[in-house]
C-alpha cells in the first residue's frame, strides 16, 4: 500500500510538470464562453465519429478558428480582446476536454493563453484558476 504510493510519487515527472506550468504563455485572447462552447458543439457534430474529439484550434491575429482534422467543418470566433501577435499558430486538442474546461469557468468570457508552435499546451484562465490543456496528435484521439 504505502510503499507502492511512494514508488509512484518517486517516478512522477514533477520537474516536467513544473516546466509546463511555468512555460512562457506570452499570448492571450479573450473569447465569449457561450460562442466558443457552441462552436465546439457544431464542429464535433459535423465531424466523423472517429475523429470527433480531435479539433485543430488556430490562433490568428484577430480570431480563433476551429476545424476538424479533415478541415470539413470550420468555425471562427472574433476575440473580445487579445494581446498583439502576428503569427498564426495551430494546435490539435481534444474537443471534449476543451469544452469541459471552458464550461467550468464561472465567467461569461474565457481567457486562453498560448505560446509558440513548440509548446505542448494552452492555458485556460478564470480568476485565480489556471487549467492546462495538453495538445494531442490526431491519431491519438
């Protein structure tokens, strides 16, 4: 019992987790929570069953765009506000996890922080709560 728990704690990648949590998320955008949640629902509805959870999320200078892995469905949402960035960056996320984290926010708007294409996650920030959503490969979802 207790020895097994200690062994699990010793093998847990604490340093890697701290590195992810402290990574530089130098871009921020704020979106309407209802619009984003509805867009995720529509994208998942019109994607095929095997890839319904895999969404490509693209941050461009003025809007966020969601597409399915086959790009057969597309939804764009303008930012309510956001930091200045000029490069477009796309990440693959699990749509169900993204929707769950967005809907957990008590606010009417959602703040998303992200970095560069080399990063492994985005952060969803609400008041003093920071949720981290890791990226996935489309084949893994």
